[in-house]
């Protein structure tokens, strides 16, 4: 048995594997096989092709958003943080800032920076991409929360 030290390459492969597993589960839970362009997938109620490509084709925006959420979680963000970052990324916002005035009684104002560099009041701009509710519920469900630890490297 080799040492337990893992190389960066191994870790990356494990991350990829975990992401692929999560995407596969997401595809199944969302029932995206209904939209598979392969009859066999629809008959077996399970995508038999490339799940990632298939999900991206069936629900482009939601799938991109899900990728961002998973990326955030991989980077160690909490779920709400990962969802927030995914929302900003999917909407194409660069960042969100809160401007606090040094004047008593003036409420802070939230701005978002749009992809063209201009700023918009956060309450005017969309806070969330027009996602399919199922994606939002999926991100809030337990499987995403437990996605990390269950995939953690086993002790050999
Ligand atoms: Zn498919």
C-alpha cells in the first residue's frame, strides 16, 4: 500500500469524480432524462449518455448555476454563500457592494456591478436568475449538504 499523501493531481481527480457524481444525482433527481434526446434514456428513466452535456442541453441556465454552486462548495463556501455566488455569476454580476453613508439616518444602499461594469441598485436588478424552482430546491436539499463528506477520501 502506498503512502497516504495525495498529490494535487489525485485530489483534482477526486474533485472531478465528486462533481460528476453530484451532477449525475442532480440529473436523476430533476428527472432531466425526460428531456434526453435518446429514446433509450427516456425508457430506462436514466441518462445513459454524458450526464453533464445532457443536463446542459436540457436546462442550460440551471445547469450552469448548479456548476457554480458545486464550485463554491468545493472552494469551501457554505451553502448559502455558494448559492449567492452562483446567483451573481449566473446573472453576470461582477460583485455586490453595500454603500454605507456617514450620515445619520441614511440607510445603506446595495449595488451590484453588471457585467458591462456599470452599477445598478440591487433592489432594481434581479437578485436571482430566473431559475427553475427545482434547481433552487435541489440546492437547498440535503444531498448537496452531504455531498462533500460522503465523497471524502477513504482511509486505506
Ligand atoms: Zn441524457
